[in-house]
């Protein structure tokens, strides 16, 4: 039998990639799945449909979604400013964007909680006009916005940098004003990148734990997130309950991410750049 | 549309892209702006389009000042070197873009837009690709779509920035022919920038040669070849040998070669000595194996490049004038069949001497 030889070492790199993905991603995840199958479907369903769990899922998904949407807009704006405007100290601003990546999430959570608690600098001002942030779902959104910002900025920035200036000039020469150019030409070119950043920020927001628990107040049915619920189960030595939750979280997250990826694939088929 | 540029100055930091430039383009002409990179030709085009603004000077369209008119209101079609098609729109939508942008009152009905776009696509012979995306087209096809898009809103002026620069030689040649036909069909004033003089020859009626932010000469290609205003133009048009000479007491020398140029001496009688540039075109030579009078140059053949109807010879002067490119017709060459290494006597039939004065004078030899 004749073996196909790949000159660029495809078989080697493919082998390493599959082994690595298997070891680092698939193995732990499949153990979770196996473990979660132990209690049987009834208990599983019982855990999932308990009101407190449902509420936690709601809080988790809606806050992650809201934060990702805020980041979609503000991160886009930040990338725009960083790329398009000549600012003094731009390099410093650019480096600041990465800080949420580097900072231990607990530090971020504690800092935000201190700032936005009813006695904090900003929190006291907001409390005066009747907008409590800390210890409410808004606090969760705030923490997740902080955590997710770099994802959108860092995916949009390089694409924006690579946008052919001729595109906007061509639009202008055809009679398009600034806004028309932005809506009809620039934004559609950047949408796939914004969507990628949004997805990453959303995924990160779903799983985020450290920064949220300090500012969320963690009140059941109001501001309790699923990762916290999992930890709570674990602290009570309820491993089965924890893995069941993890399993559901995994399935829902995977479905959502798959959906967004399919959407992206569809868009890049429609707009082959 | 008639274009006038007066006293145009444009500065980018230390670099002066346009330096007191004046230009007049009559309506309906196809004009090439030719020059080496960095001469300001693209800046001039972008200023006429309104994509760049002037630091000083004035721009008029049909006698009406347009220096500060925004690009959107100038009604110019601009074609970019890298096409700049909108990747997220179909070919049809790309061409329709300018029409769809018009304010509601002026916007043609959908059926009118549709007809106009399909007509334009038919004109560029790309009707079948209307529903495809730019990424699915070849470079030459994309550039034709860019033309159609620029023409859709009926511009008063068509500006092309190195439109064929990113295409391969064969496609480039076809598109140049095609562009000429287009211009005959749609006689809108057209300006195109190029650094390739063969492109200018093939497409333009008139050529504007630029150098360092100024216009060096304007004319038909024939005029520029026959009567270059400066050594720069002669050199840039190609096919010319430039020599640095010495002028003393009314005689001009290149190395040990003495140029007798009586009519010329009179015109610069007051210049006792200067360093002129001597230009002899590569087809203005007679070659022979015997010296032909005192003015023949002693040379040796270095290399030989037969290419179709002409044979190019690289000669080297034995009198310190450097290397000389000579172009013989096949017929002339076949008479002698010079070989590399052979000593050859070369007689220039027309010599042009440029002093610092702006105009060179022709010396019948």
C-alpha cells in the first residue's frame, strides 16, 4: 500500500493537535459527562427544573448576554478610537485594554464591589439617584463587562486596521456621507470580527466566577449565578449535583456557541472577504 | 468637464507633493499623468477627486471654483488600483451603490436602477456575474466592475489611480484597449495616473509628465518623444542615452569626444563654461565598421538582444563616454551582423544638448 506523504508534515501536526485537544479539552469534559450520567435521568431533570437552578441559569445567561452586547458596542468604539484617531498616550491606552486579562478576577471583583457598593465612590452617587449596582444583577453585568472588554477590542482592532482605506474613499466618491459610509460599508466589513469578539466575551461571561461573586451579593433567585451554585454544591460534598449542573451548563453553552459559529460561517459564505 | 488647477501646493510633513502646480485639462479628453513614484501624481488625482485638500491654490471645474467642494458633491468616478469593491455586496449591489445613495427625491425607481446596472454590466461584458461577490472574480473582472460602479451615477469626471497596476501583463494590455473603447463610447473627461509610459502611449491622447510636484511637460506621446523639454522627460520616456558633458569656450565634449554643435554655441554664447546633459535617442545612431568622419564614436559591442523587429545593442565607448544603448531595425542589423566584442564606429544622427536653461535645442548633425 502506498502511503501518502505530506511534505509539510500534516500527519505529525494533526496528530499532535488531536492528542492535545483530547488531553486538555475532551478528557476532562467527557469525565464530567460520565460522572453526571451516574444519578440517572430523573434526578438530573429534578435538579435542572428546581426553581433555584432555573433562576440561576436565567441570571447567568442574561447577564452574560447583556455584558457581551455592551462590550460589542463599547469594545467596537474602543477599537475604533485606538485605530482611527491619533491620540497622545495611545500606547498606554492600548496596554490598558489588556489589563482585565492579566488581573486576578477576584481582585477585579473586590475593586468593583468597593467602588459600586452603596458606600463606595460611585455606588454612593448612584444610590442617591436610586440605581443600586452592587449586590444586584446590574453588578454582575458590570463585572462581566469589565472581564469581557479585551475580547471584542482585540478581535476588532486588527481587522479594522486592515480595512482598505480605498473602500471608504470609494463610497465617498460615489456620494456616500460619513454615516452612510459607516453603515453601508465599514460596519458590514467588521461585523464578522465583532461577532467573534462578542461570542468570546459571552462564553467567558458564562463561566466567570471570581469577579462576579464579590459584587453579585449572591442572593438566590436574584443574583446567584450557576458557577456559584456549582461551588455551593461542591462545598456540601454534593459532587453529583455539581456535575449535573456543570453538564447542563456545558450543553447549553456548547449549543449557543455552535449556533453563533454557524451564523458566522453563513456570513463568511455570504460575504467572502 | 474642463479642469483647471492653479498654483496648487500640497505638503505632507517634509515632503512637498505638489509645488506651485498649474494644469488645464480640456473637456472630454483622455489624459495620462505620468511620472516616477513620489512625483505627486497620485496626490494631484486625489486632490481633483476631493479625497485630499489643497494647502494653497485653486481648483475649478468648468470655470466654477471647486477647491472646497466635498468629494460627495463633485460627481467624480474614482477607480482605485486595488479595486476597492465592497466585499459584502453582490456585483449588482456594488454597481447600484451610487444610485441607491441618492436622496429619495432624486433616486431613480428600482426598475430604472436595475436597467441601468444591467446595461453597465453588459457594457463591461460581465452581465452573468451580477449575483456573485467580488471575491469570486478575477482581478481584471473586478477592475471592470469598479469602472462600471464609477460610471453608474454618471460622473462628470473619471479618475483612475494606476488602474492596471495590480494586473498581469496580458490582462493589462486587454484592459487598456478596452478602456480606449469605453472612452469612445462614454466620452467623459478621464484622467489616469501611471508610472508606465507604455500604458500612457496605449491609452491616452495627451500625457502630463510630472517630476517633484511640478509639471515637466505636457503633450502627445509623439511630441514628448520628438521634443522632450528636459533630460528627465527624455530619460523617462525611455529609449534615450544621456551623457554628462563639459562645455568650454563654446565647444562641448563628452569624455574625449568633441561635439560640433555650431547653432547651439550661439544660443549660450554668454556661458563660458557649464555642464550640459547630452541626449541621443537609441534609434538615432548609424553603426559601421569604418569610421565615418571625425564625429564617429569608437565603441565596442558588449551585448546583443534581438527582440522581434528590432535588435538592441549595448555598446561601450572607448573614449570615456560610458555605455550606449542602440536600437537597430532588423534590416539595418542584418547588413552588418555585429558580434559581441567587436569594435564598432557609431555616428549619432541627432544630438540634443540641455544646459541649465529649461529648453534644449536641437542640433542637426
